[in-house]
C-alpha cells in the first residue's frame, strides 16, 4: 500500500489534502517561507497521530507538525521539496478535563489558546499564557516553541505553565505523561525535552496545564519615562511595591508608538508623544479598593521621584483593553509600514538601556537612515529590537542587501551584553545558521545526540533548529 493510501485509511480520505490551494498550510505567518507539502494530513486523535507517524516511518516520509501556523521562524511549514507531510493538529481541539481542586486542565494540542483561556474562565479560573496570536495559535505550538507573551513576569513561559505532556514519538509510540503532579522526581523529566523542541523530537498531542484563581481586581496604566534606564528604575520600584501582583511591564519606544499613531489614527493614545512609554499591569487577590490603592501609591511615588513625567490610569475594563491594544498594534503597524528586520532578543534587564543606546548608534553609523523600532517585555528582559529600512528605500531590496549585516551587528552586540539572540520565537529555519554559529560546540553536540536518540531516521521536522 502506498503512503498516501495508508494515511487515507487512517484519518479518512476527506482529511488528507494533496491538491488545490494549500497556502494556509504552506505559507508562514510572516510570508517569508513558502513550502510545498506532499500532503496535508488532519488526524482527530492521538491514536491517529501515532498511526500516521508509524506510516511515515515505514515509508521514510518526513513530518512537519503544525498548529495554528502563527510561528515567526519558519518552523511549522514544509520546505519546497514536496516530500514532507504536513501534520495539522487543528481537529484535535478538545478540553479533556478540568480539575478545579488541583488547579489543572488537560487539553488536546490543537486547542486554540483563547479557547483554553475561556474554558478556564468559565470555571472562575485563569490560564495566564497570553500573546497577540491567542485567537489562532494552539497549545501544541505554544509548548513546542515555549511561547512567552505578556505575563511571563508573573507566571513564566509556557514551560512553567505545563505539568504534563502526551507525545507521539518518532517511532509512532504514545508517551502518556499527562500528570497533574507538582512534584514527581522519578527520573528524567521528559516533558522538558519536548517543550521548546519545535517538533524535531516528537509530536505533542496533549498537555496538562497549570491554572490559577481568577484575580479579584487589577489595574492598568501607561507612564511616560525619559529613558530605558528610568524605565528599569520604575520596574524595580513596581516590583518592590507590588511584588507578585505585578503581572505585566511592557516598554514601547516613541517611534514604535508613532507608527501606531500613523497607521491606526483611530486608536486613542492617552499620553502625548515621548521617548518611551511603559505599560504596567497588576492583579490582586484581595479587593478592587486594595488594588487601586496600591497602584495609586506606586504612581504617586514614581512621580515624586521623577521617574515618570506623566501617567494615565485605566478606569474601566474597556480602557485597559485599549491600552493593551496600543501595545499589540505595534507589529501590525510595522508590517503596514513595510518589510523590516525583526529581532527577538533577551538581555539582562540591567543591560538593556546600554545595549539600546550603543546598538542604535552603531546601526545608524553603519546603515544611515535606518529606523530602530523598540518595544517588548521589559519585565522579563525580552526586547523586540526591530529595524525599519530608511524612508523612501525599496524595503525588499534593502533587506536583501543588508539584512545579514544588520543581524550580525545586532547579534554580536547581544552576545557582548550577555544576552540571547532568540528569546520567545524559537529557532526554526530562520535562525538555524545563527544557532550553529553562536551556540557552544558542547551544547550543539548534546542537542544532536538527543535528536539522534529520539529521531534516528531524522524524519521529525528536518532542517529546523539543527
């Protein structure tokens, strides 16, 4: 039996697509990688995934697993060879169980993140992973890339929010590690191998997630600051005054918000244009009055110390959402402005101010007229340090000529300041060569050993990461 006939028998002919327009599966979100799938296979259960993987192993067909296809590094689309099967998990979208007493939820890997958030909220509980693509990204993809988002400061990355996994190995075997235990020291913690592995070791099919009680109250504010160093001082003050109730601390450069002002003039910006704007969010387990008092006291102290020049505090849920919408509109405004060079970097928080000052200056010396677009999760040291070509330049041509040199300058500076060239977006195909160049030889050797041990045929997402 041919591979195609075998997988049709497993998932049903209607769930194997080998013709027509497959752009939704073959083109990545940033439209930088366009591949060609041998076929798109849409299993509905873990058992079907395992059977498909076994068929692929028998016929030596490489597998690219895909969730919502919102990744930014080309890890979830096939290459151009036409030899790779695209395994779409979107039919696997069940919330399997919620254990309110244990504060856990078990879900299929194809569950959309927003649906998981809503299922938790229906039980008056919170699943705190939150990012701009939450309406379309899936939990399997979030875990395969160890997604970050806006609440890492309080709750951690996707890795910290996962207690157990269900995985189909490269041999087509099912590992059921769907434990809701917080303590389980019984050998190697296998889930950590698969989280962040970008589909190169196995296929995540289910997960047991941590839940939290819903906060009783919270607050959101925008604050104008003169520099990143002042923003960091404000972060230290907020951490000292609010402790664990500080759930978000985002920073937005003046040029980044200027792009939002230009391309989305309908979005109100409560503060006048300035060098830097901080978006703070806190949540409280006590009362709205307690939360409001803590927030007001923090901002008053910051004003007294000269850390902030102006501030706007949300007085309703709608105003809070509008403030977050400003932050979340920056990537789209950049996209409308034209092609740009994106960097998802992590730095020691104490070094971010010096890094931006020196790297901005070095970029402008080497590439006159470029426009740095700085924003990101200052609270956890993750900066989206993007570079827009000069005004009037043919953006596509400029990137073709200068992108590698810009990346080299930025990543060399990141290394000099003790940072990482990939914070929350992963490696995929986009940064594979950078990983080979910048990761230590010992680390790369260990990673290759793990890859060979778990995927000896090299069929799981080949050409990505390693």
